[in-house]
């Protein structure tokens, strides 16, 4: 199939079956496309939609996002995970405010230089948000291309990715680029799915080499498996006499970077001594809650929540790093998802 016939088939399918009513499609502008593309990294469309709508209501433009505190941005991101995305989004908004007077840049290399934006994301923003002729290669498009042209090998390997980029760029048409790129993402999401692809509904079914071979599931080659390690920690629900909970801010980088979390100690056995040594407070263990598991992309974390009562009246807090959090009147601050669930559970018990 020649380049023109390929894009014509994809666009014809999109006209009948593509998604055209997603909230970030309602105006062709870089800002909402940018926010949605960052949110959609590692996250399903159905999950993203309510987060996107709340985020855009609070931060309707780049200026509002840039002028907000990182705590407030993380607060509106809480639950989406991969929090470096939110920090990069905030930092990029500040750069756009300071370097481009709050106007999203429309030059590819300038977009690519912004924190958190790679080659495919830059192409998506400029094609979907500004109508420019750029290819994209997100996970869905990789899967469509790998199957259609039987490209063996894990797409994370540079030589495989190079092949896929060459195909993506070759078949991206000169016109109707926004519709074409959205169509390719929709094909991967709705038809050429990871499991049980619906090849009979695919506009590329007649030329798809994987389908011709009857071996759709062999492409793309899965990522080499690694044993996922297990870690464990105790999270302290440390409450004072007014029912407030102590929170501390995590370092800006690493897991839950910049978010507010519960203090953690390595084991339940020495928790009261740990509180004296590390928090400077006298405390009494009230109860140990059942273990719950939180899974990251590269390890499992088993969390043992420990409910602890502070038994001294005055506690000197380390300014800026720790705070008392009132679950009944919560502050606007970014909470890690399992921490937010534990606080909600504590509030229900109280």
C-alpha cells in the first residue's frame, strides 16, 4: 500500500469510528493538548478525563499554571501517579511564561527543549494543537506499526525504535495531520489492542503482515521481563490531641517527589524509640493496621500503617518540612495516593 492509500484508509476509518469528543479536542490549541499528552503517558484515557477537566478548570492557561505553587499542582495531580510529570509540567509552564511571554512555542526544537517533552509528545502537541506536519510514536502507534510491518524486537531498543520512527514519518501525510495522528492513536487504543486485537475492524487489516501471518500477538516484542523486587515500610499515622496528622514533605526527586507523605520507619518493633530519635516526640503505638501493597512500575511496596498517639503537649515542628494536617479541613497539598487513602480511612474511623 502506497503512502497516500495508507493515510487515506486510516483517515476514512477515523471519519466513521475515531474519537472526536474528548475534552482536549474541543479547541485546537497547544496548551490543552500538551496537558492531555502528559497526563496520557502511562495512563488510560478514561482515567485521565476527570483529572484533565479538574486541572483545566483550576489552571485554564499557562499563566495560571506557571503562577501556581508546585504543591497546588501536585494536589490536582494526586492519584494520577508518575508525579515527575506534574513537576515537569509546572517547570515548563514557568519557562514558557518567562521565555515566551506565556505563549506556547510553535518551533519543534523549542518544544522539545521543555522539561518532560520528548520527540513524540512534541510532535503530538504541534500536530494536534497547531496543525503542523509531525509524526508521533506513542505506545499505540508503535503497536500498529510493529504489527502492520512485522517489526521484530522490543521497541525500547534503539534500532527497533529507529525503524518505527522511519515508518511513522514516512506514512504521516502532508495534510489532515491532526486527524491522522489521532486516528493512529485511536487504532491502537480501540482496535489494534495489546490483547485480542479486532483485526476484522482494522482499515489496515489487508496489508498487516502480522495478521497475514496469523501471529498478531508476536508484535511488538514484549519488554524483557525482570523480577520485580519487594520492599516494605511502616507509615506512621501520628496524631495529636486535636486529631491532626503529621505529614512531611518528600525530597523533590525520587518516589512521590515533592509530595506530602506520612513519616516512615523501617519496623514496627522500635517505632516509639524511632519517633523520639527522628521526630523528637514521645508517642504511643495504638494499633497496627493490615498490610496493603502499592505497586510501582519497578517494585512492590508493602505498607504497614501504624496508628500512633503523641503523648506530649507541645511539639516543635521543623518549619517547611513538616506540618499538621487536619483531615476534616484538609489543606491544598499534593498527597501520594496511598497516603490519601490512609488519611481517608483514618477520618472514617475517627
